C-alpha cells in the first residue's frame, strides 16, 4: 500500500528497471519508421489502476505492446501472435505526434500521483511528457481526448489477448 501522504506506489526493482529501459529505448531500432527528429517511435504510459496497482504500457511504432506492473508482473509478447493488437498499437504511436504540442521535453520520469496518467513520447529528439487526468478531459483538449481513446483501445486489445492466452492454457491443460 502506498504512503497516503506521498501517493507513491510500492514498486519492485524489476519494474523500475524495465520502465526506465522502455523510456530510454534507442530510436535506432526504428529507423525504418521514423524520418524526422520529432517523429514519435514509442509511447510509455503510466496508468494507475487502483491505490496500490500501477500499470505501465509500452508501445512502439512497429506494433509491439507490453504492460508492466509495479509488483513486477508483466504481460509481453502478445504482438507476435495477435494482429489486432499490432494494428491498434501502430495506430496509437503513429498518431502520438499530434500530442507533442501538449508536451514538454523531460529527463524526469517520476511515477504518477493520484489518478494522473503520465504519457512519455519517445523521439530521436528526446523524451516528451504530458499528463491526462483520468476520468475528465476537457472538451477543448481534442488531442488529449483522441489520444486517450487510442490508448484505451490498445489496453482493450491487450486484455483480449490475455483472455485468449488464458483460454489456450486452459485448453492445453485439459488435453
């Protein structure tokens, strides 16, 4: 349980290292996808799920999407099996550049506080950050609203993949 005074999550070393590696992932692996300095090749989103569960979703322009949990758990590799996830992820990252005007360049990767979702956009020109307050995005913030819809779609696809994988494991165990 996080300290209520600081609203910090209990996190494992594995989680912090994986999140840090994702935020600092090198652009060179995506040179086929990005041409300009500010083209977004990756998106890292910290999503508070409850008072003690923090999820970080990592998406790249090639369609790879993984989720990591503050307790050290993870769900990875689904993009290798599920085309719908690859499409949703690519769409999210390909459209993330529209959010750059709402971001500030950063070298600080603090965990979110409260219900705030931290959004990090990865470019050759560095990491840019913005935030979305979960539950309320003003109507005039169209870029944030559109981006929120896109990353909720990726989360939904990841959940569908998890359910399919669980069903496959049950079917294998029943044989």
